[in-house]
C-alpha cells in the first residue's frame, strides 16, 4: 500500500511539474502586451511630429497681342502665348520623425521636408522647436534635420536591420492622419524589396504593421525597442492601410546620415559593370550550382572592374563575405560604399570559385553603378539580341540589333505603340546594338521620357515611352 501511494504521489508530482512548465495562454498574451507597452512607453517620447510650410509656385501662361503683316502687305494682330509671373501660395504638410541623438539630430523622409521654408518639430510633451535641414537624399528618401538650440532630448537607439528576420514582431510609430503618438504592431513580411517605385536605391523592409499617411519618417521598431527602419510608403488602392507598408533599413539610413554630417553630400560609388539576375537556365549555363548570385553581362572599359580583372560572364556570389542574391542588392551595396573603398568579391568563373578585390570609384553625373535591372519590367517589355531571339524579326536583316520579344498590356511600352518584333535602333538618339547597351541607356535616362527609334519592317519611327 505504501509503495502504491508513493507511486501515485510521484506521478501526481510529475504531472503538476509538467503543467507548471507550460505557461498559460493568458500569461503569454499578457507578456506580449506588456512588451509592446514597454516599447511604446520608452520610444514615443523620441518620436516627433513634423509640421512643414513650403511655398508652391504654379506656372501661368497668357497671351499678348502682336501686330503682323501678311504676304500681301496687309496688317493685322495676332495673340502670342507668353509666360506670366507664377502664382505662389503657402502649403502646409505633416509627417513624422525620430530623434537619434540628445543634441537634436532627427531622421525622417526626404518627401516630408523637401523644399520646406519652415520646419517645426513637436515633441510628445508638447515642446516645439524650429529645425533646419542638414541634408537629404532623394534617391533613398532619407533626410536628416536638426533642432535649433535644443535642450537635452530623448532619443532612440538604432538596431541592426541586416539581422532582422522575416516573421519578427515590429512596431510602427508616428502621426498617421495627424493623430500624434500612434503605435501599431505587425511582423516583418519581407526584406530586400526593390523596384516598387518609391526610391531609386530601394532595399525596403516590407511590414504589415499599419502605416498610413502621416507615418512617413517615423521609426519601425523591433521587439527590443531599437529602430530597424524608417516608415516610408504604403501600397494602397484606397490611399489608406491595406496591409503592405515599406520601411528604409536603418543600416542604409545611418550610412546616409554619416555622409551628410561628415561631407555635407552623398558620394556614391561605381565599379563599372552591367549586371542581371540569375535564373535556372543562366545558372546552369555559367556553371553555378545555386540560383543565388548576380551575373556580370558587361565590363566597361577603363573601369575599376576591368582593372581588377572582372570579366563578362563572371557570377558574383558574395561581397565582403555577405551573400548577393539580387542585382538590386548588388547595385545598392556598391553605390552605398564610399569612393576608394576596396570590396572583396567572391565570384564563380567557368564553374570555379575565386576572389577578386575591386576598388570603387566615385559615381559621376548621378549614374548608377550598374544598369537598373528592373527598368524593362517597369516599362513593360522584354528584349533580346536579334540574332538570338526566336522566329523572324520585323525589320531584322541579320545584321544584329535588339528586338522586342514581349510587351505587357496597358504598360508604358504598350501605350507607346511598341509591339513584339519591333527592332530598337536607338535610345535617346544614341544607336544601340546589344541588350546591355539598351539597358545602360535606359538606366541613364533622367526624367520620365524615353525616346526610342524603332523599326517595324516597313520603316523606322520615333516613339516616346513615358516611365511610370
């Protein structure tokens, strides 16, 4: 009987112990809620409301009467268009930002403070300060402002956005629709988003934490309360939250901040290559076992890449020990390094791995380190060298060239009247004979208008493609 009681006691004790190790669902929810509350309590004092006033000019046109004489000597009058003094008015805007140092440096978005005549920063406790722009970078949408004559200010600690994992909890703080000191929670939905039309050098964090107009410039916080991103834009068909928001990685933003403070401007680097993403067929053709990596399609003469010995057909696997998976990531990393920086590339050449060291050079005229790999996708067409494309090509005579192989319906290319089989003869009045040349000329195009000379077999014509 004693043995039976002892056995029952041991089993009952084990059951109790086992149950005690399993936290009740309510406890987990309370702990998560407490963590969010602690983050909000610590972070919100350093999240600021930014009120901006800017002068907007609207061009005006009118007519003046001018006398004239026709071919028969008769006099008359005609109305001649002329530009009038522009109409000016004051426009107010609002956004968010966050303090990153006790002496008053604040990170926000370029579009929040761009062309501002007056910037007022309002803290959570109601204190107001005037601020000035230290510098901004439209190509990444990062801006740095500073409070004038600041007091001792609360500030946020920055984390490591490279270490952020998809699925992690994050919190977005800011002033959506002017509702100050708002915080929302969600997860990291994706990393490395580019080609979404927000900024030229985009490498965004995607999140489902609610972001709305007015959140721009506010911090994206990890579960430790550290800043991992700057809330920048949303994908929306209604103008409001639809579950997809984008934030600039804080590591990228801090690089911009350091350059603005140290140099007063942004210096970007190039190595002089044109690149493209790998697919399964290309990976197999160039002897790469995995699909991750970036293919070098052309090396520019006199470039640092040529000096270092990089060749067309090389596949870049790593940069300074970090894996390279997409052409946009490669481009952003090269551009973000200071000119004169040595980068160690791990490449695959003819199926064999080797290392190449390349010293970057300063980018001139704002040109990119490599052709924009998503430019054709945004325009809505695909191209190929005429001698490789299948089937007869309209206008092709066997002498080479670049042929349009597909046009996406309702895209800019489709609206410009381009069709599969058209041969591209020039881009912005510059002759092209290879796909790499088309990519380079398209990437160098400033503004929204691209002038193409195309042949459809019956003759040549110029057409303008408006980039979205």
